[in-house]
C-alpha cells in the first residue's frame, strides 16, 4: 500500500515492502523518481510504478511489482518492459548471460531508466567477464535507486574480482549502511578474510550474520568452510546438512559437501554433490572455478565407487 505524501516529502513505507513512485512525463521528457527512505527487508521486495517500455503515454504507465530471486530482478505485469526483463531473467537463471544481455541491451534503448534493465545487465556483464561495463550499468542502477543494497554488493563483488579487496569491503559496508538486514554483506566480507586464510576474522563475520538470523544458510556455510579448512570434515558435513536449501543459498555448499565427503571416502556422496553443483553452471562459483575440474573430480569419485 502506498500512502499519500506531502509535497517535496518522500513517503515512509513498511520495512517489508518498499514502494517507489515514478511519474513519467513523456511530453516533457522528464522522469521524476521519488526515492524511498527506508531499507529493504531480507527478501528484497520493492514496489514501483514502472514506466511502460518505449514511447507509450503517461496514461498507460502500469503499477507493477519488482522482486528479487537468486539475485536477479523480476517483474510482475504484462508491460513490454516487464516481459522483456523476465525473458532475460529466465535466461540468466539458465546461465545464458550472452543472450540475456542482448535482450536487455535492446530493451534499454526504450527504457533507459528502468531499474531491472540496468541491474540485470550489470549482472550479465559480470558473468561475461566484462567487469568495467558491469560497473557502468550497476553505477547507473545505484543512481536510480541508491537504497537498494544488493546493487552495492554487486559493485563490491566486481572490485573484489579485480583484486581490490579493501575497496570491495567498503562497498559491502555501504550495503549494510543502506540496509542493516543485508546479511550477505557480512558473508562477502568474511569470504575475503577466508581466502586470505584469516579464519578467525572470517568466522567473526559469518557469526555476525548468524546473530541476526541463526538459520541464515550462507552464515552456516561459512562455519562449515572453516571446519573444512581446519580438516574437520565430519563437522563440516554435519554443519552443511543443517542448512535449509529450499530457498536461496550459496551453491558452493555442494562443493564443500563433496570435498568433505571425498576426504572421508564417502565417494557416492561426493559424486552426487559434484553432480548437484554442475546443475548450477550459471552460478558465480564457476566464475572462479572450472566446470572441467569439477567434472574430473566427479569422474574420480565414480571410479572409486565402481572399485
């Protein structure tokens, strides 16, 4: 529900549902965005009065919902913008980022100020390893909606991929500043310390997310990764098995499950988990890990099973 607002004063919305009103005046070529002042809830649901794609009149602008799933923005409704965005989003889910980028680039020419186009196109460019271009699109997404914490996380991730870990952590802090419930900021910061082998610092950040939500999947996975690094493979598996994977979670879970099982000579579980990981070839895990290496590990596990 959108509450009436006074002139020059942005409305206050409930924490779990943030609405953004966009009035598009095509005759004057002016678009006014009224920014929200509250943070997003954990499920990152946000509401907008979205502009219709192309040169449709202001009377045709429809109210639709934008929501996040697997870090990708989707839309409800049947406007040209929503349909084009969702086609691209479905391709992104399947790992076809090149085709998704083509659709978004084409649609962007008709609706350059449509947030999901900019945001999703930035994600596509990350997966296509076009990081400077990804920064441009996500930078414009921040300008459109600076309160959306996930955009800041993705910009931080780009800097991390470029080897700018300290700058990446600043962006993760910025995400938390805009949304104190953005638990993934703690995880991404912890992951930087984890890859530096600063396990105590990593654990501190993983545990910080768990103080906010004791069942947070990626926080529990962080603990499992530390057990794995300390060669406590059984503890790692017990921790991983406690994670609810019915919602969003870091697909690296299957890698650590498989690796822990392999070291404990449970080759069937290792084989199964490598196979599960390979079902998510479009995931960020494979930006830094080769599918061929996982396939090779899976084959080794199969050979041990057949002995």
